[in-house]
């Protein structure tokens, strides 16, 4: 899987206190909550047009992954990054 915040959204996310996500390759990834704080927001299904629900997820996560070169990395993501990385 790959992740990336489109460049045109990065400034807006930063202004809102969110962490833009750089181009990131996720191989053999796993995550765990990094703290007790949770946040809910609407999420949709790309396969079913118009289907949305409020989903509660950890506000911060610790992500363990390998990159495209097989290097093992452990990183923390917060806000939007914590929602889209898992």
C-alpha cells in the first residue's frame, strides 16, 4: 500500500493542526494506538456511493512497516495520518 497527502492539501492540513503524510510505502505494516485519545469523523466507502458513517479511531498511532527497500521502520502518525495509515 502507498499513502500520500496531495500537495494541494498539505498547507490546509497544517493550518488545521493536522500532519500531512509524505509519499510512504507500507509493506508488512501493523499499528497500535499511541495513547488513549480517540477521535471520530465521517468515513465513506469508495465501493458504495453515498455510504458513510462516523468511525472512531486512535488520535495517534505507532506504525511498524517495511519500506520499498525492505528497511524496517517504526513511526508515529497523528490526526489524518493516523486515520489513513491503518
